C-alpha cells in the first residue's frame, strides 16, 4: 500500500461538553498547583487524584506522571496526573514534550481515546498549541513490518477540552492546521523509516507522484535523457551505478489566492548511501536508508502547504538517486561538469549529496524564485559539531536565516547557525577542475555549504544540514526511534512567514 495522509481524529471543545467517554484523561498540573476545582470531573475522582498529588513521590517531583483510576461517574476512565514542572521551568518546548510523553503513556496502555483537560488559568495558556503538537506528533508508530506491534497500535482519538470558551474557536483552527501538518510529518517519517529494498528511487517516485496528484500539485519527473539534455551531469554521476536510475522530481504548488512569494525547496534524495567506490565502512553504512530525509521533508512540506492553502507559490526540486557500487560507478578522481558549467573533481564519491544538490540548486534558481532553502543529511561533521538533536543553518542572507531560526524556535525544532566563512573556500580548490567535492577534515559542514554556494548565483538562499536530527537512536518525547521528519514543521512555518 502507498503512503497515505491519515489523521488521528482530533478536536478542541469547551470543557462544558466534556463527558466521561475517554479511556484516558490527562490532567496537566504545575508543580505548585493544588487545586483541581477548575477541572470538569466528578468529586470522588477529584479526591482520589488529590490523594496521589499529596504523595511524596508526586509532590516532590520524583514521579512526573501518575495514573489514577476514575471513581463513580468517571470509573470508565484512567486519569493521568501530569506534572509540568514549576512555573519558572515551563516553556513552549517543555509543554510540547510533556504532552507528548502523556500521549505515549496512554498509547502504551493500549487506550483508544485520550482527552487533555486544559485549565483556564494555566500559565502556559499561550503554548496550548505546542502541547497539541506534542500530543499529535507523539502518536506516531512505524509498525509496517511488525505484526504484533501493529495490533498494539490502538490510539484513535485525541481531544482537548478548554475552559476558556472564547478561545475554543481559535485553538480549533490551530488544531486543524497542526493536524494537517503533522500528517505530512508522518509521511516524511514513514519514508525515512522505509528500508531501501521497499522504497528505492522507483517506488519513492511513484509514491510522490500519487500524493502530489491527490493534492493537486504539478509534478514533473525528469529521467536520464532529460537530465543529460539539461546538463545535470552531477546527478547522473552519483546515480549511474544504481539499477534504479537517477531522476529529478519537480513539484509545484500554486495558491488560488495571489501568491505573496515564490519559494523553492530543494531536498537531498539519496535513497541509500553506500559511499560509492569511496565505500563507507559497514558500521557507518547501516542506517543510510535515511539519506533521503531532506527530500522527504521538502515533499511533505509542499503537501502541507497545499493542504493548508498557504498563499505562497512553492516549488520542490529533489534529485532522487541511489549512491551504489558497480563497474560503471563514478571513480574518485573523475571530473564532471555541473549544470552551470563549473567542473568538479570528485575526490570522494561519499560526498555525493552536495553533487546532486549542485545541479538541483542551479535548476531551482532558473525557476526565478525569491528564496531557495535546501535541506540535506549532508555531513557527518554536523553530527560531530552539534550532536543528534540540532541541525545547522548556513546562509548568505541574514533575513532568510532569521526567518528559519524564528520558525524553528516556534515549532520546536532546534537549529543553530554556522558561519559561511569565505576564507575556507580555498579548501575546495582542485588542481585540475574548478572545484573539488571535499574540503578536508576541518569544518566539514561549512565547506560542504560553501560548495553548494557555488551553484546559487544571486537568489537569497539558506542551507539546512539535518544529518543529526533527521533520525533518532533514542526514543524522544514526541518521536519513537527512527525517522523524525525533522524540518517539515520549520519549513511550513517558514512558508507562512514568506
Ligand atoms: N550521508 C552522508 C552524511 C551523513 C553521515 C548523514 C552520517 C547522517 C549521518 C554524506 O553523504 C557523507 O557521507 N558525507 C561525508 C562527506 C565527506 C566524505 C567529506 C561525511 O560526512 O563523512
Ligand atoms: Zn555520502
Ligand atoms: Zn549521503
């Protein structure tokens, strides 16, 4: 079955309409809150909850969340006392994560329905939307290949009840927007998690085409003849050893309303990265099915833009290849001309992302857009510099960089700027070509970005290196192990600001 946009049922309603029809009910509390009077639950249950709240383990913060069985009229529900921390510690990110943890706890118990009761006077009321994001994002599971785990997946409905009636309408609107975006994040996660024997270039292209058609996007797939005709020789050079042939996918979303801006999103689509003839050691090769995460995220972003009917004209340009090994593979030392005519000595075939992106960036610039943002699992050096929770942004345009940073902060994805230091450009000098594709051991993320910069002539441009956070080895509050869909939330927010 093809990947699909599939939402968990979710809603925001007034607390007045809350009834005991949920298997799990979350009661978020700040550390010093003793008062349950604002919550629309029965008196007997309140007493039971207060008993637990007064226990040392809860009051002293040794247990952040505790289940209590409902009493009397609420007896069909389990209540989760959720300690958010002291008021001074509570932030947008902590609310997102706490709400996510609560969702996972409900889902681990096999509950089908979950309600969050949001108190009127909460000090984090302005961050309710972040809580909604956390709860929905945390509901994701990837169980395609596990029969038993699939059966355990039970959560079908998440609802939020709000005391402040006048805010129900606006929070409902936010929920609607968040749900549509989260659905797209899940598609990106699915694609990163799918092993390459199931999702190679052919199958991925089919899935993108199917989702694009459903969303009403224009979709053009350029195959080898077209790539050669247009001079995209670097994409050919990286993809030529693969049985499934290299290609470039171009999607376009045109809003019905007049567009406020024209943006190109460019994503690295390496369906598998063996390193090519500069072969990766086995331990580093494991996991390289996720090397198409940049592509998955830009595609999921344009799907979200269409679902949300954002007033921005968006292009997605994504080269799709497999960096494979064969007798006809590109050799270290080969020289290949990019779309813009610059020649590249391919000193290391494992630095393939920047090669395919070079041609794709030239193509994107030819579309005549206002800004270009590219997203790529580009360098191991970025993981060394920032770890696996933070992506890097590098940009020659301060405004675009700030827009990315503000968007990422609001949507809970950590991104940090690195300098595009021109002095390091000399590290990319080749003795026989205009450029070489590696810059030595130092500042690997910066030299990779400087390489990309050679292929954007005049358009405002930012580059996101998501090698770290694109997947996670440890379970996160809002994401299980595997693909995270990192950058989709940020890019959707970015488009809203364009
Ligand atoms: N896909 C990798 C980067 C990567 C490494 C992503 C680890 C996620 C986790 C990229 O194609 C690559 O292999 N880069 C090389 C570049 C080097 C040869 C200059 C790297 O980072 O080692
Ligand atoms: Zn590589
Ligand atoms: Zn790669």
